[in-house]
C-alpha cells in the first residue's frame, strides 16, 4: 500500500513585464525558495496591467501545491 500524504495549497501572485509564461516562472522560482515538496501549480487567473495604452505587466494568480512533511 502507498504512503499516506497530505498536501497544502497556497495562492501566490507573480508579475513580469515580459509575458504570462515569464510571470509563471518568476512565481515558481520564488515559491521554490520557501516551499519544499512542490508537486504542481494551477493557474487561477491571468491579468494584464495597462499604463498609457501600453501593456505594463503580465500578472498571474496561481495555486502552489506541496506535500507536507511528516
């Protein structure tokens, strides 16, 4: 029988002036500095900040799923 595990989900928001993909990478890299045992990400929302009729920033809200240590 497999090992019992419990996971936790934390919401984070990350931003990049480059792209949504880059914002995801920024958020993931930051999450790995604090959280251990990350098993997945779920992108909840994507938004764009506009300044002076130009795209200023790509923003993503994501769930970071990680396994709690025993």
